[in-house]
């Protein structure tokens, strides 16, 4: 019976420890009852005491002003370069507009001359081997590519 009594006592002790742990874990609002809450609070207090991990030195006013002046000079130079580039682009745009007008006039003139030549070239005279000339209808395009021009009937002069 004594062995059985010892088991009961051990079981009761374990059961009481388990209930205490469960109660402490569930009692978040009651101060001092939760060991995990207490540990978290202790860690947070320690972190606050440690302070920042790395402290940076406060820069000197002269150094900061020198850096700012350099940056202002760089930005003014960049702005000046962009203004020059903008002027060059506007000048180039004006030149392009003038050139466009000139090219359009030349294209119109070339188109007019082409139409005149096309009208003239509809029927051409071709010298035949006997010294005379005969009327030849010239076809343009892929249909006549590689073929010889053909004489037009009735317009050939026989000697």
C-alpha cells in the first residue's frame, strides 16, 4: 500500500503543477501569474536599457554645408546643360521644318516631271535595224519584265 500511496502523491504533485501552469498561462490580466508574460516584460525592459545598437556621430555643420554647395553646383550645371540641349533641339527643329518644306517642293516637282515623262513615254519611237523608226508601245511593270518591247501594228514604216 505504501507504493500505491507514493504513486498517488506523485500523481497529485504532477497534477497540481500542471494545473498551476495552466492557470498561470491563462491568467494574462493578473500581474505576476504568467511566467511567459513576465519574461516578455523583462526582455522588453532589457532592450530599453540597451539603447540603439549603433550610434552615428552628428555631422559638422561645415561639412554638411560643403556637401550641399557641391550638390547645388552639380544641379545648376546639369540644368545649364539641359537648357543648352533644349536650345539646340529647338534650332534643329526649325532647320528640319525648313528642310521639310524644301523637300516637299522638290517631291512635287519630281512628281510633275514624272507624270510628264510618263505621258511622253506611253508611245516611243524605236530605231529598227534597217535605219528607220517604228512606233513601240512600252509597257511598264512586271508584265513586261525581261521581254522585248513589241512594235505597234500599222505604225511601222517599211522602206
